[in-house]
């Protein structure tokens, strides 16, 4: 684990109040140790995309490891005049004792599959709901958005510039982490760089240019301070009539006599496609073919695609508010639903039924398998009952829940179980990868396993989410039983 932000904070009370009222109620029924299973899943991909990136597991682990209630917390709860003293005494000695299974962080994921499962005593499972969801919802959203922006950049570097427009300090820091996992090459947020070993970068603000008596002097002073990393912000006054001519002059009169080269210029306003093309011609004419053009200013995957389609001559994008807030789709929507309750040593399935078909849950303890063809491309994900055997050594029959009447089989395929143990009996059993390792894992999956058709922005191919016949039959049986009971 890296240095944690604001180590002195106890975040155990970051929860919805109903988690406390329900836990108090469970405790007073005399059955707080009954074990249950909850699934975390989401219902649709952001921005109409074909996939999402699982992110935030490291912070879930940190929360679980540090979950406790100190004297101040107990005093606050007592003042609400809702909780019994026996329950408050129980909380004073509380530690998480359950099991958590999860996709490895950075796994490409799809709607309606359990990405994380909690199997724990009832109160343990209830108290961690909000913290799990907020970490996964936020970082998965930003990582997924970053991947879309990186794809639009078509091999050009994308850097997170979003801290000052993030929703708070934590959102800036963990948003930068998620953006890096999603494919950004670095961040301007210093604390994120320190905590997660993310490359940090930054040049100058318009205030630097405006502080000095003229633009050339501002550029000259900066180049003298950072001769090996001079990137000049050229749009404070006029990009083409002032900014670029002064940048070229600094390159020739200040840097080249020192044996240095102008590394780049940045444009933060105006018509970025038009300006970048004009700037490239001016730089090349001055013999600065190696000078990079960096642009920023309210960028996202759509504006970047438009700029590049217009022939924009850009080497790198600094992306801020529309990345760190996922402006076009600011809610990820993962939920935490009970799937099974232990009765007489056996987990009995539970199902949520709704008038909205998408809100009907998949019942029972489950496993998730990724199915690969002979070229190691992921052709589908398969939901199975926790204890059933999945044998792919021969043609394997499955059910497509959208077309259950069809008789379908996987042939010449292999499978990988996606969930792995994170906590067992409250003890961490997972070796947390570094942020760089997680980012590399994302990149590898997208390059080698995930169909390009699922990664496109317009009308992406929908990843197949199939079920074993036993799981499908159990779900249908529970639906029919409920219909008859409420007829």
C-alpha cells in the first residue's frame, strides 16, 4: 500500500444511516452472525459504450482493513437516541470477519455480472455497502472515461489536468489514479503522483506570462529556469501574432545557445484544430520540427475526435474537467444487492423482482467465467452457480437469457474464473498490484483479449452475458413461484 491521503481520518462512518439502523435491528433480533451474500454489479455502460473498467479495489481494501468505531463515533451514535447500548458496545469492538471475492482491479467488465461478492455475517455485510459502492462507482467511472479519451487520441499522450475542477480533494487524487489506470500517461495532481507513483507534469499558467512586463520576458525567464523542460503557454495574448513568434525567439536566442531545444508549446483556448495546424507550419519553418504541440481546454473523446478528423497537428492532450468529472455521464450506477442467505449451513438464493426488467437480479451465490475462443479473444462471460462444475473439455451448453429458446454450445473454448479471494475470514489474502501494474493489465486486455468492435464509440458490439442452464432454470423457477404466490 502507498501513503494514504489524510492518514488521520477515520472513514468508517462513511455510510448511509440506514446501514446503522438495519444493523441495530439485526443485532436486536439475536441473529447478527447469520451469513449472507451480496453482489456488486452495474446495469449499463457509461456513455453508451461497450465495456467498463473495474477500478477502486485498493481503496475498498484500505477501508475494510481500517474499519473500526472509536469513542467519538460511538458517542455520536448514542446521541441519535436510536441504538441500544448492547449494540453500541458491539460496534466498539467491531472488526470485519467476512469473505470478499472480486475481479482483479483493472479487469474489463460488463453489465449485470457480479464484479465483487461479499459473504459475511449480516452486520458485516451491511455496514460496508456505501463505502464499497462509492469507491467502485467513482473510480470505475473515471477509468472508463479515460480509456475512451485515450482511444480517441489515437496514440497521442493524454494527461490528467482535472484537479481544480474535481468535486473535492479526494475526487482529484483518486480521479487521477483512475485516469492513469484507464490509460492516461500522467497527471498534474502532485499528491496523486506521490501516493500512486504516477508521472507528474506541469508547465506554466497564464498568470506567469501576465506577471512579467511582456510575453517574451516571461518566456525567457521560464526557459532559463527549466532549460531541459521548456514548454511555453502561447495563448495568453495572441497565439499566432505573439505567442509563437516569442516562443521561436526564445528557442533561438535563449535555449539554442545553451545547447537546448524547445520541448513544446501549449494552446489552451481558441480553435485548436486551426491553430495547431498553423502553429505546426510556423515551428517547422523555424527549424523546430521536434517541438511538441500540446493542447488543453474542455476536451473529451468527442472534441478530440473532431479535432483530429480536421487534421489537427497535436502531439499531446491535457484533459481536465470532462475527464475528472466524467461530465457526459457523471453516474456509474453500481449497486449492492443481496443474493443469498445461509440457512442450516446452506446458502439459499434470494431474488429482487421489479416491474423494470433490468432491476430483476440474478439470484444465488455465483461464479463468473470469461470464455475465450481459440485465438484467446473473449467471446462471452458466463454466470454459473457457485458449486456447479463448468467443463469445457467438450461442447458446453449454455443459455442466452435474451434468446433462451435457442440451443447453444461453446466449442473449442477455454474459460477463466474472474473473481478471486480478497479477504477470507476478515484477513487480507490478496497481494495488491501497483497502480502501474493495474494500468498495464488494462492495456493488455484491450490489446489482446477484447474485441475492437466492443471498444468503438458508435453502436459498440454488446458483449454476450450467458448463464449455465442450472442458474437460468433456478432464476425462472423463482420468478414463477413469486408470480403464483402473488396471483
